[in-house]
C-alpha cells in the first residue's frame, strides 16, 4: 500500500484553510496538517470593524473552528504553532509550539505557505503603549473590544487613512467616540481619482471625523497624547493601520524566491521550490490587466489562491484567471469602489490612457428616493479598452463596480460597455445606468 | 442652398424622443417633427406604480415637456396628434389632430416609428366600467391617482400577475388597500424557474396579498364585483395588466413588414421601407443570445433603439449590440431579476442546457445584517457557456443581475464566471459572492 500524501499548510486563515480543504476533498487519504501561530482559523477578518461598532459577539466572525476542521474535514489543525523555518531540500517545516515552547519538525510531500501578513508598525515612540492597537487578526479585535468595554474611551486617534481606519472611523463614531485620522501622506486613497476622493472627504467631514493629512506623528506618550508636527492630539484610544508586510521572515536565507518580502508564485500558485505552493497575504498574485504579479493582500484573493493552489497540489491543473484589483468598502453612508487601474496607475504602466468621470442618479427619474454616484472610467486611447473603473457615492449604488470587474475580465472596450443590457427599475437603476452614462461620455474621447 | 432634411417621428415617448434628439444633435439644420397622440412626452413610465404608492406629484415623472423639447432642442413636438396612416411611396404621414379633429399630411425624408404599445384588454364584460383601470401611459396614472384621492378605495383586484401588477400590489398595500391578484394562467412569472418564483409567492403572502392563479374572470359588474370561475371578488378598484400589443394598427395594409403586429427591424433599426426606422414597444429588437429578433417592450430597450436608430438616421452606422433580456423589479422587500434565457427558454431554442440554483448570503459571515438571494445560472452543457441567470431575494442583493448581463454580453462560460474578481466587503458581499457560489456548483455539471 502506498503511503499517504503528507501535506503541511503554514497558516490557518483564508488561503491556508481553503488549500487544506481542497486537498482533503480531492485526496481523502492525504494527511493534512495546518500550523497556525494564532488562536483562530477561518474567520472573516474584514468584518472586525463592524463587529466592534455594532457590538457583535466576536465569535460570530468565526466560520469554522480548528475542532470543526478536524471533525468535519479531517484536517489536523494545530493552533499556537508557528512555522519558524523550512528546509526545502529535505522537505521539512520546523514548528514551534508557542504554548509548550517545544520545537519539532514536520515532513511534507507538498507544502502550502499561507502565512499571511502582519500590520506594519511605523517607528513611532510609544507605539506599543497600552491603548495603542492594530487591527489585523481576531485577537486584535478581541483586545480592542475588551479595552472599549473596560475603559469606555471617548477620543480616538487613528494613524493611517487606509480603508481599515476609514471603516473603523465609522464604527467608533457609532460607539459615540470623537475620531481624528492622521495620515502621513498629503492625501488619502491615492490610487483613486481626486474628484472621487473629494466625496469621501466630504462624507468624513459630514460625520464629524477630523482628517489631518501630511502629518508626521512623532510620539505617543503614556497618557495617549499623540504628538505630531501639526500639534498634539489627545486620545484615549489609538489604532495604527499603516499598511501590512508579508509574514515571511522565517523564509529568509532559504532559496524560495521573494519580492519585497512577498513569495513569488506563478498562475498555478507554485513557488520556485519543488512541491511548494503559496497564496494569500504572504504572496504575490497575478493581475490580469497588468499581466504580471502584484502584491494585493485581500480576503477574496487569499480565498481564491487557497482554493486553486490547493486543487493544484491535489493534482488539478487550474490556471488562475487573475485578479483585476477589485476593492469595495463603506465609509458611513457612502461606498467606495475600484477595479482595475486608476489613470495614474495606467499611465505608470505604459498605457496611453484617459479618464471620464460623471455623476448620475442611481434611481429612476421621479422616484421618491434619489441616490447618486460618481463613476470614473479609465480606458486606453485608440482601442477604447477599459483599464479601470471607480465608483464613489451612495452606498446603495456602488455595487456597479462588479459590472466593471466583469467588463475588465472580458477585455471590454467602452463601446462594449455602451452595449451592455443593464437593468432598469425605479428602485434600483435609472433607464440609463450610471455606467452607461459614463460610457456614453467616454466614447467621445476614445 | 440644400433644403433641410425633413424628419418625422411618430410617438413621443422613450424611443421617439431619443431618436428625435439624436438627429437634431447631429444635424442642426434638420426639421424634426414629432407627432404624439397623448398629452405627454418623455416620462418615466416605470415609475408610475411608485408614484401612486408614495403619493408623488405625477409631473415628477416627466423628464422633459414638449415645450422644453421645442425651446431646448428645437424639436417640433405636436401633442394630441395621432399618426393614422403612412404612405411609404410618397413618403407622407397622415396625422389627425385629436383636439381640432383636423387631418393633415407631413412629408418626410426620414421617418422614425416609435408608436409604442397599448395595454391588451382581455374580452371581459365590464372591463371599461368606471373604476376599472389600466396603467400604461401617464394619463392612466393620473386617472388612477384622481380616483384613489376621490373614492379612497379599500379593496383592489388586479387582473394579471405580470410585473406591473406585482409592483402595483406593493404600492396599493402601501396605501392601505387589500389586494387580490387574479391570474388566468396556472402560475406566475413563467419565464422564471419555479424555485425562485416560490420566493416571490411567499413575499406576496407575507405581505397579505392574495394571489389566485388559474382563474377565469367572467365579468366585472358596475359595483366592481369581479365574477370568476373561482367565486366573486369584491372590489372598489380594479387594474388590468394582461400584457401589451404594439400600436401598429395604422400600418396595416401598408408594405412595412410586421411580425405579430410588431415592426421588423434590423440591427440598425431600419425597417424594410426606404428611410424608415423603428424602435421601442412597437417594434422587435435584436436579442444577442438568441441571435434573432424578439418582442420585449421595455424602457431601456426603447431608449437604446431611439438613440441608435436616430444616430443612424443622421448618417451614423451603429450596429446595435443587442439585448440579453435583462429585467428587474421589486416586490415589497424582494427583488426579482433575470437576464438571458430560463432553462425552458434555452431548451425551446435548441440549447442543451442545464441549470444550477443556490441560495447564499449577500453580506459577510457575521455581519450584523444578513441578506440572502437565490441565484440560478443556466448554461450550455459541454461548453459551459452562460445562457441566462436569475436572482430573487432581498432587494439589496439582486443588482448582481447586471454582472450576469455583462457576462452574457461577453459570452462568458461558467469557468469565466468563476474567475471574476468580484468585490468583498461585509456590508455589500461575502468573500464568495453568491454568483461565485453558484458558479462553483455549476462547474461540476458542465
């Protein structure tokens, strides 16, 4: 009898657990061991800001527990178990049990690395003080919720104006806190067009969130006074969300190929090491419009990487179609959505591109409720090929980004978009959908 | 000096006014005359049920008045002016002024026929009694609103269970009326899959709307008692929506090609008569999936037909991409959406088709508000080509039909749909969007 396939998965979040599940589903006899350094696997991290703001039970975010993966799917999930090294020659993962402080080795035939990313903490004095948080893993959310319950903070300073802190701003306001956002750069959402970002700034202002850009945070003292080059901001709660970096320190000094710390993979999620696959926030991912790898650590991408990578580890031959860079988030009553490239991103990547931005209603003329959105389409001159789209406006109307994501997948031109048979129904869309309104303008400039 | 191009447009609603506007925009010197038998041009007819239910001002639905078309766009719009005949040889339209009862002729170089459709009134005794309405043109809505204001009816019987009466049911309930829907056929929404229609029936029932199918309405008496083979239904308000028929009686006995009363056009909206174009509810329209003309009288289709037909009349050479048959409406808190073909429609048209239906959440796992929708994908066996999609469920989630409309336009397969980079954001969509959940199931059966 053949010995069973030995699979090790490093990291028990979206990518890792998707991979583990795929392999076990396809090869029943495989021995699949997942080592996860934290206490949770398979949870909806993107829901954390809302769980805080709507005062949900933190366990609501858990999709499956480690025990459930064992009992339902036959996967040996080891929590508080950190991969601290890999020997790709002898095909061994060195694991440290955090609870027992014991180290041991796991032999693999196939390895999936889904070790994720960690919050980047800028070199600010006092950034580890009590009351200064990050919001990356479920334990971070637990800590924040316990602190809010206990200390009932009234003044939040959020360092970094990325989408996590924008979502958190809404949710801390929901809890009645004053919120100030400090951003080091001179603007926010720099991969969006200015005319759309203006709507986000207005929405923050309308909801009493103070946004300070171009500010250098020097120090956070023990009473949580945040000292900057633009004055001191008093706080009793601080969250830092200044980007993430791949969790790949344990791979340094190994022959696996990294790029800016992220694992290089092909469209099958194979690394350059034999039998070793990777995906999720620790790895690059193929971008369909750019036709090259990018680093874009998002939950959807991690799930797909795990699913397809896992299938391929189990013998499938699935080529990943690629991402087109779709992102969507809510800021109070507005939605902020993007897919593909901004004008600058397109130009930086060598496209002769132009953009067209319109504002249009999202409900029918005369309907009792009137919504509106701004739509920006970025396209290539001459060919008219769609390169990207952005939608900012009333939250109910920004779903249209998924239509543009489909259009990008299919390499549609502005002319194609004009031809789309989009729905018309007074509560949902006007007779000329905002996407069509924008395409009808853009076509004149192709 | 050349004499100006003489253009006549029959019908002043979506198709006709779009065509007139396009021509005038492209050829400033053109003399464009629109004859409209009613009192309104360019209004959002689909908004009428909501205007009744939310007690809006009926004029809110008017986009532009006849006077505005004259002053702003230089179009000679003649209201209460009915086209009663066309001589395609001598290129003349015979017009009857309803106000003055005068008849006269208009000579044209180019003619656009956008005469629309009228409500089909089944041969039921008493169908023209006072208190029995139809809801097709703005004057119908005016009459209904005046009647409701005056008589304050309490019991509505709606004859026909198409989307107009379903929308009206919601809105009459909003006004506090009891509502019974009587449908002659044995089911409702027969071009949807049963498992999705069940959700619509439940929503009607949950909202106290009585639906009776397979019922033969015999007679409506003067006190609005509706007599049927399933008993008598008391009413003080009746609306009949039993389908529409093209307004083309004035073209009978002319050589223009009709099919079941609808004008036959090509993908440039040309009829078989020299210089004569047609579009909107009086004409057929090209269906991209079926690769042939169909009759599908909807506002979006009419607008596109007018826009493209008008451009072509002014010298452009725009081929219409075709509809894919997208429809969307709301029934109380549920949305009902379809694009492309149902399983039966696909099979009836010679496709070796299968369907896959799932139910899935529309918000992230653990998000405080949970929505859900049923998604059905119809695809071709072997190739996996998408042929249609239906979405029924919480109104907030049914917009996804537009993603499927884009997929249909692009001839995507189920595999392609699996590859779409759809947005993930807790308030808007779970990490696996319902469309992807359905595609992940459907792929197993391709």
